[in-house]
C-alpha cells in the first residue's frame, strides 16, 4: 500500500514538473517505481502510466500531428521493442539497475552526450531513413532504460514545422513506443493486471498533475526546477546503484 501511495504522489509531482518546465518527469517516475520493484517490472508500469500522459497530450493536439513522421518512425519500433525487452530480461537485475542508473545520471548532468549534433537531413529520402532509425531507437531505449526522448527529440524537432507539431508528433510516437513496449513485456510474462492498482493510481496522478501544471506555467522558476530535477534524479539513481551493489 505504501508503494502505491508513493507512486501516486510521484506521478502527480512529476507530471506537474513536466507540464511546467518540460523536464523529464517520466524518468523521475520510473526511478521512483524502481525503488519498489525490479527495473524490468518498473519499466512497463511506467510505460502504462506514461501511455495515458502522452496519449492525452497527443489527443489534445491531434490536428498538429505529422502523421507521415509517425508512420515512418513506427516501421521498426515494435521489432526494436522486442529486442530491447529480450536484452533487458536476459541480463541480471542488478546489471539492469546499474545501466538504468548510469543512463539517468548522464541525462541529469551531461544530457548533451545523448543528443545528436546534426539531426537535420538534407533530402526527403534521408529524412525517411532517419525516422525509421529514430523509431527503432525509441522502441529499444524505451524497453531497456525506460526513456528515449533525449535521443530522439532532436530528430523529431528537425522534421516538424512548429513547436506544437513537435510536441504532438513526439507524443504520438511515444504512445506507439509505450504500446509496443507493453506488448513486448507482456509476451515475456509481465501482466498489467498484477500491477493495476499502482497503474490506476499513477494514471490519476499524471492527469491531475498535468491539470495543475498547466496552471502554474510562468509562475515557477525553471532554473530552480532544473536543479531540483538533477538532485532528485541523482539521489534516486544513487539508491538504485546502492541496491545493485549491496
């Protein structure tokens, strides 16, 4: 019961964080869930919760979605998700914990290492090939470390016409990535029914958090939130490392 309450509060607060500053609230939520269950269980639970979060965002901005971008990005997404889940479930749990913690620490303190230096393509053919690769990366990373946005966002931003189009299109690609991840983990024996209470509470939290966060825009210092984001990620990652090594 305690873990369900903690995850619900974390879902609420991280959703507010994402809505106010555009920071990676989903990653924080994943680390909170991973304090209570193995990473290969935490990743699909977080995916189910984030599916609702990204889905609601995509639905609200559905007229801005670039469907050709989504289509090309989806081609290898499911096979890559299957591969990612196969890799994650074949490794010892403590190894997955360490990989997740290191990824999160890089995301917090050296995010430039995860970003492409030249995401813009010169020809339509290059763009299509790039998007197929983006979808594959999204599927694989979502299934192994639970997050792909820092890697894939520059590419999606480069091929969308406006910020709203980017948000809507990225949201829709994440919806497909989360669905692919959930199917892939389910094929390995994970069951959404076994974790429905935590997922339901988390979904309620992200919905309320998004509503609250949109009303706090321009009222909170993004610089202060960025520091809080880094400190929280570091503390949670450190505890996961301690668990893996102890």
